[in-house]
C-alpha cells in the first residue's frame, strides 16, 4: 500500500514541478525552436518514466536495443500488458516516441499538454470515422519524423497473455511506408493488474525485434502483416529464446 501511495503522489507532484519546464516548451514552440523543444519534452518524459518505474520497485531488462534504428521514424508495435507499459517504453527504449491514446486522457490537465507536445494522438473508441482521422493524423506524425507506438490489442491484458489484434491496427504502417519495430513486453501486468490500482514490484523484459522493412510491409496485405507481427511478439512472449531474424518469422505459429 505504501508503495502505491508513493507512486501516485510522485505522479502528480512531478507534473506540478514540471510546470515551469512546460512553459519553456511552449515558448520554444512559439519561437519555432523545434529541436530544442523536442529535446526538452523527451528528457522530461524520460526522467518521469524511469523514476516512476523505479518507485514501483520493478526491474526492467531490455533485450535487442541494437534493433532500434538510429535514424528516422519507426512504428513501434507492442503487446499491451498494463498501465506501466507507457512509462516503460518511454523510459527504457532510447528513441523519442509518441502514443495513440484514448480520448478520455484529454480531460487531464497538464498531462494532455505534455502529450500534445510529444505528438500523441487521441482516438475515440467505437467511432470509425474518428479512428480513420486518427490513422491519417498518425501517418502525418510519422512523415514529419516522429516515431509512434501502437498497441494493436486495443486494451490491456488481464493476465499477460496476448490478445487478438484489432482489424486495421497496422494501417499506420501500410499508409506511412515506415518500418515496424515489434516490441514484446513480458511481466508488466504484475506491476498494476487490470482493474486494480495497487502497485507491486515486478521483473519486466522488453524484447525488441529487428525492424520490418517498408519493402516487406508493402508486399503484404493488412491481415497478413498483422499476423506476421503478432507471431513475432507471440514467439518472444512465450519463448525463452527470442527470434531476431526474419527468415523464419512467417513459420512461427501462434500458441
């Protein structure tokens, strides 16, 4: 219980402490100093994320960090195990990235402003027209040089198992022509289980698979592409031997 209280207090106090930095971000944006603005935004977000995970008592191990392309934007496609997935991905994958978030988050002051400057996209669930608008907005964000994270399952797992990918979840990749970096999260659901606000220490592995090139993406339809990425994530989630080559990926069955 004490750990949970500490994490929640930290979450909100950090937001208040960063208000002067947020004002600086706004000024840099108005001055069109975009590189300085982005550097400050991602530094603040990274510091917040790493300390939050540390306060939870959790340990994060990253496998395959060399598979993150150094240059250019990518679409990170990850399974979704829990509320701590976003701080884990922000804090432990060293590449600036934005997220597609449910529209309800826009009601949260300060948080929504930081997310705006991270280039996050808000989507209204169950509204096909709004979903299409969000996809088109995401394509523009990628083409402007910013990486994005999507969770194709659409919701958090209850027990850590991989759920079904939503139809059309990888349209961002097919429309933008950007490489996909599959990411597998193992163990984060134990930090804060679904429908619970209690925080517990956990050991978490982040497995980063090699990027899937635009050529491979272009040669597949959306359904086959989603199945391929799901197989990569599934194999790494249920196996102790991560797959880091593409020559056998399509032969990997889902458990």
